[in-house]
């Protein structure tokens, strides 16, 4: 089995899948499919405390699934470039991990 530098190896795939193995982190990823959000915006969407959401965002960040961008005093989180297929007219919900694709579907209202 050969691997190119653009494809993650098995170790990186395991890191991705482990980070996505929590239901709340899956909700956060679903919410980020629509675009960048702040911790407070995400906390409202997933109905959790800011500290809890912040912890889960750190896990996703260290797994290299999300990226941050600072705007003034706010930090916005978004899915890492290339995780979602290019957004055309039809919204794609499959998360491209390189080693596999995970169909995320829409965020379920609680």
C-alpha cells in the first residue's frame, strides 16, 4: 500500500476518527459545515456550556480537523481546508478525511 504526501497515513486517520468518536464533537463538526462560528455561537447551537464546547474544540484542533481565525477579540473556528468538498450549488455533507469519507448529514435539532 502506497501513500502520497497529500493523503494522511493510518496514524493520522486514527487521530481523526478518535476525535470524531464523541457525539458532541460530531455535533460541533456538523455545525461548522455551514461556516466559521465562535465558541459562544457553537455553545448556543449545541446547547452546552462554553467551557465544555471549548474543550471539545481543542480536541478537534489538536486532531487537525478545525482551524482558527481571530477577528478582534473573537476566535472563529472552521473545518480545516479540504475537509469538505468544494461547495457548489448542492451542499455536500461528507467529511473528507483523506483515508475515508464520513457522511455527516445535517445537524439534528435537539
